[in-house]
């Protein structure tokens, strides 16, 4: 087996203690990277994720930071912890945190719309600005988007718009940071078994979705995490400005 060894590398993962972000943090830790995971709530889940990462990658540094990435001031406050915990170097920035819209496009308040954009898109710009001066050649930025950002789907107009913006931002960013030896890619999950919407999907829902995929199953967080690991590794050293769909071939 060809091993992926990220020893000596530092990863910053937003939303890194639950769902897809948790799986990403864990797989990067398992490959030897030090991990700094941001979370907004659920301290118990964050502590559990930290314990798992420490067990998976005992020879690296692992920490969590409470941070609401929808707030510019809280993102700015990360400079100190990045300096103190990660020695002021970030090799991998994984933009995994995100929220969904709370209602139909014409029923959503402007405050909720701004919260959606600030969390799903503006935070990516601010975090990239913060991290880029600290990222060496060979670094990798991975944005977690959504199938809703690629095509119009009923009920996802606002959420899809925020993720479409994230996709284009990342792909354009790749062109600008490429000369520095830094890559930027997007991973767009399809239906993935998490409680992203605030509740666990029912067996009926999972069966219905699975019947519409080529692989006849629903996605798991580890399916997405494996692609992120690839995009952080040297195996993808000539892959940039791409948006990879991880959806089981859904139709």
C-alpha cells in the first residue's frame, strides 16, 4: 500500500469537530498531521473529537478552538492561537464549516441571509487572508461545498448561492496562489449521513436517496474525508482549481 504521510504538517479545519469536518480532522491526524479544529458549539463533541485525534496521531499536536467564523473579530483573534499552537505555519486549510438556509428564499429574513453568507462564504475569504501569509509552498486549501452549488435544486436557492460563491472563489483563488506553489480545490458532497440539518436522516430517506445513486448507497463522512486527504497529499500535487463531486453518482 502506498502510504500518505503528513507528519510535520499543520492543518486548520473549520467545523472540525462534528460531521464531515470531524472525519476530515481525524483522517488528517491519522496521517500524521497536527490539527487545529474550529467549532462554534457542542463542547462535548469537540472534546470527544480531540481525544480521538490525539489517539490517532499521538506524535503530533492537536487542539480545538471555539470560534464563530461568521464574525470577523473572532477570525482575527485566531492569529495568537495559530502562532502559539501551530508555530505560525498552516500547511492545509480545510473550509468545512457551513450552515443551511432556514426557509424559502422569499421567506428568509435579511439577517438570516447575511448569517448564511457570512458563515459559508465571507469566512472563507477572511480565513484565507489570515492563513495565506503562513502557508508555505506545497500548501493546500480545500473548500467543502455542495451539489446545491453546482445546479439549481428546489428549496436550495439561498444555500446553493452561498456554495456556488464558495466554489468560484476557490477556483479563482487557485489561479492566484498557484505561482506560490499552493493549490486550492473544492469537494462537493452529495447526500451524506450527518445531522447537518439538525436531525438524523430517516431510514426511509436514506433508502430513497440510495436508490438514485449509481453505487446504491448514501455517503458517509469518511467518503468525503478520504478525498480531502488526497487533496492535501503529494498524490494530488498537480491537481488544483478542481471541484470534485463526492455523491455516489447520484442522478
